[in-house]
C-alpha cells in the first residue's frame, strides 16, 4: 500500500503528464483515483491507443499501447519471431506479446522515484512510444494477414 508521500508524488507526476498533454493539445480522459490517462492518435496507417498508468507503490509511470488487432491462432508462432525481431536492439520500451491470447502491446516506463519528472520527460515517453508503435503496427498486421517465410519476416521487420 502506498504511503501518503508516495500518493502525493504520484498526484504531482499525474498533473505534470496532464500539463504536457494540454500543452500539446491532446484530447484525453483521466481517472485520478486510479492514476490513469487514456488517449490516442492516428498513426500513418493505424490508430494508436494509449493508456498511461502511474503506480504510486513502485513510483513508476507506464505507457501501454495495445495493437488494434489480436493475432490469430495460426499466426502466433511467427508473430513471436516478429516481436523478438522488433525488440532486438530497442533502447526504450518494448513490445509485450501474449502467445496464448494473441494480445500485443507496446510498453514504455519512466521511474519517478522520489521526484517529479519534467513535462519534457513525459513528452519523450509519449513521442518515442507513438513513433515506435507507428513504425511497427502495420508490419505486425501484415504478419497476421499474410503467409511469410522467416526470411520475408526478417526483411519486413528490420
């Protein structure tokens, strides 16, 4: 259970994220009790859904972007390779893939332990996440829709 100090710190960071979104003219919904922000944007080809969740206990802000599709059962093995290929060498954030359910998401986290991060830090998290999701979401969708060899997959996801 978070103590009062951790909750106040999470509230300040939550406010900072909302200020950053306001400055950038983003539309979003909040649940202040759950420290959750829901927003999204349109990428080059697919929508980018975004949920930012602050955890007062861990003092971390996590951004999650679920792909707007689930991976069909017959494509789950090759998707595992695609996600591995995409994550290889990724500096910030990663794709999480549930082989059993076919759910695929991007996750990026910032630790705010003992401090209030700047709007620039949260803008960086949002920008990197949107760029990365936009770069790969259509490629992952192609993996779901086409029969690709491993070589074709590796060429698709560089």
